[in-house]
C-alpha cells in the first residue's frame, strides 16, 4: 500500500501544476482553452482521488480541510464530464486550490515533518 504522505504530496504537486496551467489567464481565456481546461480538470481529479485515499484517521485530525467536498467534486468532474460548470472549475483553480495546497503542506509538516518542495 502506498504511504499516506505520498497522497498528500500528490495533492501539492497537482495544485502546483494547476497554478502553472492558469498563470496569467483570464477567466475568458481559461474557458476558451480546451487544453488548459482539460488539464486543470485532470489535476483536480488527481487531487480528489488522492484525498479519497487519505485515511479517515488523518482526515479526522485535520478537519480544516474539506475532505468530503474535495472527493465529491472529483466524482462530479469524472462522472458528469459533459455537464461541468467551467466557472466553478475556474473558481476552484484560482481560489480553493491555493488554500488547499497550503493546508496540505501544513499537514505534511505536522504529520511527517516533511514540507513539500
């Protein structure tokens, strides 16, 4: 079984990728780019899948992170792809993912004494 620390690192790495993908884009440019939109959705799915694999014990120790919402968002993205609300994806990418990245980095530091790069 994969170590929990690696799932948390996956979340940080996917968050960093999203930040790079959307850097300098306006919401309109994001909506116009199928490539960037698809890449962001894929990384959000990675975040949700990794969050789902974090143990219930670790999740309960860090209720500041909205684990159930992250997992549910992944399920919506993956199973309702043709119904994606791109405005919601944009807001997740620019507002929620950076906050999540900081929260997960703090968990890595607290739980594993190993902040992400």
